[in-house]
C-alpha cells in the first residue's frame, strides 16, 4: 500500500514545477505563433481559457479579502490580553510596511521613468476608473459604502476593506455575544481558503494559455521586461532589508546588523524555498530566540506577523502595480501612488502567510486602482520567483519585530 502511495507521489508533480513547465511551454508556443504570425489563433483559442482562470480569481478576491481581513482583525483582538506588546507590535508592522511600499514605489518609478517598463499594445486596454482619479475629499467619501451589497458586486475593494474593518471591530467589541459571528467567519474563511487553493491549482492552465497569448501578440521583448520587473522587486527587497532591518536591529535593539542577518539566515532560507511565512514559523521562532528575543513575546509576535506583516508582499504589490499600469499605458499621479501605499499596506493585513497569497491581493490592489485585473497574467507565470523573495523579507520583518519589541519591553537577552 505504502509502495503504491509512494509511486503516486512520485508521479504527481508539485504545483511550482507544473507552473514552471506551463511557463516554458507557454513561452515556446507563444514564440512559434509570433514568428508564424498566428497571434490571432492564441487570442481566439488559448486566451479564453486564461480568461476563465482570471474570472475565477476575480470571483474569489472579494470573499478572500473580506474574510481574511476580518479574521486578521479578530486575531489582533488578542492584543488586549498582551496590552503594550500588542500595540507596539502592530505599530511596528504598519510603519515598516508603509515604508516598504514607499521603497517599492520609488524603485518602480525609477525603472518606469527610465523607460525600462514597457507599454503594450493591448486590444482590450486596461480600464482606468475615473472615480479613482477624483480629488482627495471625493475619494475619501467614496471609500465609505452606503450599500454593502453594491460594494461587493462592484468589487469596490476600498469599500470592502472598510466593511471588513467595521465588522472585525464590531465582533471584537461584542465580546462573548459576538462569538458565533467569530466562529462563522473562521469557518467561512477555512472554506474559502479551500476554494482559493483549488483555483490556484488551476494556475498551470492560466499560465500556459496567457503566456502563449502575451508572447504571441507582444513578441519576445516582453520576456526582457519580466526580467526587469523581477530585478526591480528584488532591489526593493534588498534595500528594505539592508536599510530598515539593519537600522532597527542596530538602533532599537543594539544588535550588529551582520549578526542579525547571520542568525536570521536559517529562517530566511527556509522562507525563500517554502514561500510560506506560516510554514516557516518554527524556524523563525528558533532564530528570534537565538537573537535574544523573549520567548513569550516571540510566541505572540511571530504568528501574528505571519498573518498580518508582509513587507515583501507590499513591495511586490507596488512594483507590480506600477509595471502593469505602464503596460496598460497609464501614468499614475502622486495622489494615486498614495492610494497604492494605503491599499497595499491594508492588503498586507489580509494576505495569508501561504504560497501565492500575495498575488490574490495584487488583484485587490489593481481593482482598487481601477486597473484591469486581466493584466496580472503578464506576470503570473513568474509569481513564484517574486514570492520567494517576498516571503524571505516577510519573515525577516517578523523576526526583527520580535527582537525590537522584546527590547522595548526590557526583556531582550543580548
Ligand atoms: N507567500 C507569502 C508569505 O507566506 C505571501 C505572499 O504570497 O505574498 O509570506
């Protein structure tokens, strides 16, 4: 029996391998069609399957954002029990994530202004929602929904976030009486996670068909652009790690940055290969404790961080949004960039610490910015490569927070 299981396991390729094969096949078929001038074939017969995949992504994004954000807020509810530690932790998470967004936007703009991001000739170009380019006060009024259902049906992500904040806060405030609601949210979230996993398992089909279509209609140059957008995100990841985590290790906890990264390296490598902050938790805990974090504090900060603290994901979302806006020929104003910082920071609260979750949240940021979600397929094929770096950064941020909060609470063992 075990032998049979082992043989079945051997035969089934893991999802990342399936996606890689789909990516290579998609590029190959796309190049053949491009040189044979058969772009129309891919538009008529391959792209529709990719469209089905993107429709499923769009369908899942509202329930995922709503439930994961309420769930994230409820998990912050435990903060009351831990008092100052909780607030310091959340403040650290929010500040570093906002800085991560700014770093992502700076590098994405440098690349974009240097003409390194392409503008594609898209037949059904990206839709720019004029409402998001309205003045600040109108935007502010617009994020408060007058009708919950219309926010859901229009996929107005900023309104969905506000609804989640209200319900999360309400459930926490209701205490024992809100218990049923809390359990219903957790139960629905568990179900929606399964649906999300199923949709993600269809990625190879989406990647193959969309990659073939993009390459067949845009030519081989698009591949160079993918390398550039990856490079841009990785520069952002490295700069954030070197600047922010070195600085907080040194300034807040009095640690040598080199020692910090040396001790954190086991978790960083594990996160890089597993692409899951949640799966890396046991290793992060060991690293944080080896760096002198208080065990009780790290037991609180690290699981919370793996649910709501995603600096790498924030950088990726900012870089990807600017890249895809450029592909669609949209230039974003400073006001719209500020909206990206706010949306991506909030999105990081809603991103689950599992492989590929940041991509679903990218769909949310794009929707909030009025940019066509279909464009995600341009970078979807290489998402795993983005994910490796962003998870590594996410986990490093959690460890640095555990050490800083231990220090602030006077419990850091150096
Ligand atoms: N994989 C990331 C993590 O676990 C989340 C993401 O996809 O951005 O931290």
